[in-house]
C-alpha cells in the first residue's frame, strides 16, 4: 500500500513538472513554429516525457531494441527536463521581477520575436550542459591517493590498490566501455583490485550476452580481485545469478566475510545495507563479522562497504581504511547537494579518528548517463605500511 502511494505521488509530481516545462517551452517557442499544431507538439512531448515509464511497464511486451530505445530516450529526457526546469525557473524569476520593476523591453516574454529567441537560448544552454555531461561521464579520470597505515603488514611495505566502484555494467555501460576500463587498470598495474559494489546494473543478461566475463578475465593482479555487493546487485531479484557470473571471472565476492591476504593484511567485505529489503535478511553487525581479528589487530584491516554509512561502526572496531562508493557525488547537479547532506562524506577522503575513508564517485552511471558536477573515476591508491608512522 505504501509503495503504491509513493509510486503514485512520484508519477503525479513527475507529470506536473513535465507539464509545466512543456507549457513554458510552447509559450516561448512552440507556438511560433510554422505548421506545428498544438496537438502534435503535446503528443511528441508526452511521448518523450513518458518514454522511460512506457519502456519499463512494457518491457515484457516490447522487443529488446524498442525497450532500449525507450529507456535511453527516457533517461536522457530526465536529465534534459531537470536542466530545462532550472533554466525556466530562473527565467520565471526574471519575469516576476520584471512585472514589478519593468526593467525589460515589452514583449520579451510570450510575444514574437523576443520569445523564440529566449526559447532557442534555453534549448542551447540545456543541450550544451547535457552534452558536456554525456562526455564527462564517458571520460573517467584516475584519482591518486597516498595512504599511510601505521601498522606492519607482514612482508609488505607497500600495497598498490586500484578500486573501481559503481560500474553498473549493462546496456549503457557496455562491454566496449568495460574493455576501456580494463585497459586503464592494466596500465596502472595494481597489486590488488577492489570493487566496492554495484558492479552489474541489476539485470545480468547484458553481462552474459556481451561476454563481459571474458573481458574481466583479462585482469590478473598479484593478490586477486575482491568485490562486495551493492544495492544494484540485489535490485531486480537476480542476485544469485549475478554473483555466480562474477565468480566465474575469478572475482571473490565477500558478504560479511573476512579474508587474510598474503598473511599481511585483512580484507573485510560487507554485505550491502539495502540487501535486507530484497532478501529479508539483514547484514551482520561489523563486530560479529570481524570476530577474532578485532582482538588481535596487529595487521592492517581494509574494509569494503558499498555505502559510506554509519562510519562510527568501522571506526569503533579499529578498522584502518574503508573504501566505498554508491553516492556518485549526486551524479549531476543539483543532486550533489543532496548527497552532500545525506552522507558524512560523499566523495574523496575523510579521516575519522584512526579510520581513513575514501568514497569514490564511481566509474559508471545510474539512470541518465551524464555527469555534471562530478566525474567518473578510478581510484589509484598507494598504501604504505609502517609501525613508525603517526598522523
């Protein structure tokens, strides 16, 4: 009942926002285009605006090509709508101010020729922003961190880690983009690769059909590849199939488990906090996961947890470094302002007592495949172990 209510309210708000955007664009430019009937404008507008919802509801009935077309069209429209709404809202504020102060020439809003010029300006601004966001999302940067952990790690003095969160492998982040990522990782030549969740974007079929497992098999770091689930591994109800296919590539998936790597450091992999909503089973508390190693933590302890939540917990269990993702740093403005409020750290580095936390903005994208105000990234982490080091 609650889900139905939330879904209905979401659709209502989405429809109202779209109607306002469509109405303002018609007033600015639509009605001045020759031979464009009002009915045709609104038909095309609502077809685009509702394409994502139509694709999702009709997924079982549409061909794969039609489904992908509607989904991608809907994703791009969502981003376009957000920036149309922002620019049009700014124009609305100017219009209201002009009604009181009369500082603009008459006819700027709603009359020819000024209105179409404004409308074209709005379209150009939004297209530039969305186009930049598309390019930005497809050109990841390598972010380097030098981390010192004040513990001895067996025979290791240093550890070169590459961590990549939120790949969201599927129809949008496809095998071609995965191959590019693999090439970049091979160039970095890490000792170990860590994948902090959301590796597959819910549906395992694109991963299987595009032979992404063969692409991942090209990675062979000295100390292996370790991953934890994210919420998207659970989304869609195909968790078991996704994990099975990841394990075929040699990736060790940790769900509230601890492994000792090279007798030198512990790696703790947390199950995703949202997993309970899909399986009905909540993840273990960290104290029960780490068990014996918490009492004898002379070796460094690195935690993989998809979501950077409740950072007091790993800090209270004497963990040394946590690597997370999930936030995408909001992916595109203004949602980075939301993630900044929700999470203690939604990107970059945080030191919390003896615990060091790195949160990645992620490699892939969820929903609209654009990034504005955030970058797709690969973490390149050089860890130095030394019992003599003090912060």
